[in-house]
């Protein structure tokens, strides 16, 4: 169970990536700024100018890093540096304030929650381990050296450590459940909409091929009537598992309707997309077939328009007799050639 938790797919946007990043970060920035302001005002009589400059400089440095670094071109994991930097700043504040009137260690809940909401499970675990290590380290330092930089006592330190771990666990768990189809275990429609929008924005900035395929299990109602709904649910789950094994590492599979699935083929030209979808069609289990409609992004259309073209191609595949892949026509005359003509599913199975 823990292994599955730590290998969850990342959310499409980190706090510093993609559209809406300001809205995602602003609540944390406002709470952090307000707390730092209270910290300085309460401890002003005992803080020297260098300490105030250090605190404000650390906060300003994090703000400038968030605003100026090219996060969209950096790996998703690079965003863990922001909450980790926040933990370091909080530790510095804790060292400065002890044993004064305000204890800033509780601020560690902010970067941990930030990473739990927007990072992968592995990244959130790394931030949490750092925060827990700092809390325990400060408490041990106080006990061993009597330096008064820890929490009030081991009871409070234990509560803080437990709170940090539980906050990460339940936040990531809730986020994952909200984005996962409970029957098949793959992404649901909400997660699909997010990742499709993000990938389109990414390809706008860094041009490359992108294709969307919609898959419909053929005659699924007849299958349900013949074998019963429990077997129908099993067929949906087995199909999703079989298709997922056919995809490349950067592709995305989601269940977007009853027996309808969607595939995002990232960086796939028409030959690659056709090969992947042929493998997928051949892998449909229980001696059943599927119909597939696929559309290649034209470089300008939004997610809804791209999905609509794929949907039209899917209906064309079903109207033509099912068990086949149909390629959508280009959205515009100057968008480049389509990925190819119709591919009959039975031919794909024989390939």
C-alpha cells in the first residue's frame, strides 16, 4: 500500500507551473507574510537589525524565486525547493525567537500542506521528512545542549511530528481519490481535463505533436446484458489495465464516461500515435473490441475543440461498423496532414 502511495502520478500543475499559479500560491503567501509580520512586530524589541533583514531577505528570496525562475521548463520535482526553502526559513526564525514570545515552528504546516496539495507523493514525503527532521533536531539540540531553540517539550514535539505526517498522508490521499476513477483505478474526468489543459499550454510554449484519442468499448450494453453488471465492471477494469500497459511512459489514460476512455498521446507524431493505438486495440480483453477516434492538435484549438474532433471521429468509427480506428480531419486547411486514413481494427490485430 505504501509503495502505491509513493508512486502516485503527479498532479498536472505544481504551485509554480501552468495557468492559475498565482491563485494557487496566494493563500499560502498571504498567511506566511502575515505571520512573519506578526513575528517581527511581537519580537521587535529583542531582534537586532541583522536578524530582521535576514528574515525579510529569506522571504523575499522565496518570493523572487517563485516569480522569476522558469518553472515551466524545470522538472516538476524542482518545485520541492520552494517548500524546502520555506522550512529552512522557519527553522531560522525558530532559532532567532527562542525563548521569546512567539513560536514560529507551527508555520511548518504551511510548506507541508503546500507540497501535499501540489506535489507528487514522493515530493510531499521529502518535504515532510525535512520538516520532521528539523523539529526533532531542534528538540534534541535543546535537550542535549540546553540552547532553548526547540519546542516547549517532547509532548509538543510529538504532536507537531504527528500532525505533519498525518497532514501529508490525508491530503495526498484525498487529492488522489478526487482524481481517480474508483472502478478502474486510472484518472477520472476531472484529472483528464486538468492534464489535457496543461499539456496544450505546454505545447503552445514548446511546439511539438500532441494527439487525443477517445475509446469506446463496442456493444458494452450487450456484454452487460449477457454476463451481468459485475462482469461488465470487471471488463472495464481489465480493459483499462490492459490498455495502460500499451502506453508509453508520458501518455495519459482516463475514464471519461461509462464505457468511454480517453488517451493523451504526448509527443506522438501520426506514425507513433497509430502504432500505440493499434497495440491498444489489440489488447482489448475478453475477446471484445473497441472503437477509437483520434485527433491531432492543430496548434491553435483549445481542449474542447480538440476533444470534439476526436469525438466526431469516434462516432464515425462506430457508424462504420465499430472495431476500427478513425482519424479526424484536420481542424484547418493549413494545420498539416492528418495522421492517416482509417485503420481497421481487425487489421491491427493481425499486424
